[in-house]
C-alpha cells in the first residue's frame, strides 16, 4: 500500500496540524446518540498531541446546505471530544472567521481546537474546483501540515478532503491506514470461505459492489429492503414491500452470473410481513413466496427477514473465515423487526474468522441493539467509502495522499 503517513511529516513539535476527521455523529435533541466516529478519531489525535503538535480539527455534521444552522453545530462534539481526550478542546464558533483565527492563535503545543461545521460554507462541497480551492486556501492558512483521517468522506472531492491535501504537506491518519488494511484483507487474498451479507433499502446502491465481489466470494446473503427486488426477479409477488422495478433485469443478470461462477446467493425463505409501517403494526411470518397470501394481501409490507432465514444466515456466517456485512436485515429501529439484524450481528461476534461491519446503518444498528465495538473484528467508519473501494472506484481523498492500488 502506497500512502503518505504521519511519519512522512517529520518533527511536528510546535507545528500547527489541520486534521480532517469525520465527526458526523447522530444527534437527538442536541445530544449525541452514537459517539463511535469520535472514538475512531482518538488514536490519530492522541498521536499528534503526544508529538507536540498544535491540533486543529475540522469536520462536517449533517447537511446544512452551505449556511450556518445551530441544528448542525459541532458544539456537542467539542464537549464529547474534550471528555474522551481528557483535556480541553477549544471550540471556534466559525470555520475561517475571527473566532477560528483567535482559537488557533491561542493554541499551545499539544493543544486542540475544533472549528465549526465545514458545511456552513457552501464552497466546502461546491462542484466548482475553484471555489473549493479558495475555501481550502483559507483553511490551509491556519496550518503547517494536514492529516486526513475522515475515512467516511475520502470518496468525495471536497475542499477539506482533496484541495486542502494539495495545499499543505499532507498525510493519512491512523484511522485511514487501518481502514485500508481491513479493505485490502477483503479484496486481495481473503481467507475462504468468504461470505458477504448485504442489506439496506435500495438494491441499486449495492449492484456495483455485487458485481465487483461475485468473482471473489463464496456466498452472498441478501436481506433488507433490497431483497424484494430479488424476489420479484424470481417471479414472486411482494405486496407493498420496497421494490425497484427498474432494477429487476439487472438483478436477474447477477443471479445468472453467480450461477455461472458457482457463487451461492442465499435469499430469504421467510419474511416478517406487517399491515403497515410502525412498531405497533400487526405482523406475521410467512414464506417468501407467499407474501400476498397473508391476511394483509397486496398491502402487506415486508419489514424483516424471518426466523428461519435468520438462523440460516447465522449458520452461513459461522461457517465462514471472512465476512463483510453492509446494511441491516430489516427495520431494526422498530423492535418487532430487529431480530434479523440482531441474528447477523450476534453470529459475527461468535464466528472464528475476520468479520467487518461496513459502516453507516450497519454500525448504527449493532450499537443500537446493544453490541459493543470490540465484539467485532472491525466496524468501518465509512459505509459509502467502503462500498466504493470494494467496487474499485476512484477515491480522490486517498489518491491525493499518494495511494495507489
């Protein structure tokens, strides 16, 4: 793996180092509900603090549409980061204005400042490279070096990810190094049997990764909302379940390709079907080929894989040496439809192999269901970035750091 690392930046004592983290954590009523991404940033931040650097953290949170919005302030993140680091974190109430300038100027060696949400400035995510470069130049004026450690955004060409890395001596942080090591274990010579578990709502989001992984895996387990497009491809009716009709032909093609390659695609044999979407909705378990034969008829809504399927998926995982999982098996946020996701997570905590939870909703699910991060081989911080890496796509935030496949 060719990648500039922190060591390439030399002695950092007294140097001002901008660090792009991904601190895009979920908030409810101003409170952080999952601090996993903040915790993931700690090894790099502590490394820089111990090196005597003056650390200036930048991140986005949510989608504030290029304007300041208190709903998306990083203030709660600054408080949590202070608690986790065990030291003060200066919070600047703007990103490139007077508050940021004063916060950076006051830093001492080993000190940490967090600037306000990058996306309060529309130029951060602009499609115009010139506008992004202007914003990156303002950020670069604060620092002597740049460390990119927000793996969840490396697939985006944004000012703080790409142009900032061009504007300063730059390197990858420890989190990005770790994520790439994990992904290479999944793609270069994965230990067999290799099982991929895919869920989530849209099959269109996963088709490219299915195509890229089919030649590498032994079996593919399909759950989540995307499973219904597969069932329709097999000729089954799915009631009012989530369906992408325009993807049915593509799914048929992948089913045929899997058969040609000798890859086992495991589809649900039973489904939890509800009368409507909601935690209090009436629901039953039925065969995957009889969804419209329940009392709900064509209005029935599939919201989770059934218990037989969950047991079968768990058995396949336990029989594997390498497992990559991306996407919940059902609507895990609602208790009656969380069992499938829980079964997959539980199997990943017990099997004797290398398991990766592929970020995004999957990471949120395992934490919401009461599992701890250390129960899994690795929980990725970047769902979209992980998928695009596995698809073989260009990742500009890595390439600008010298990364080559």
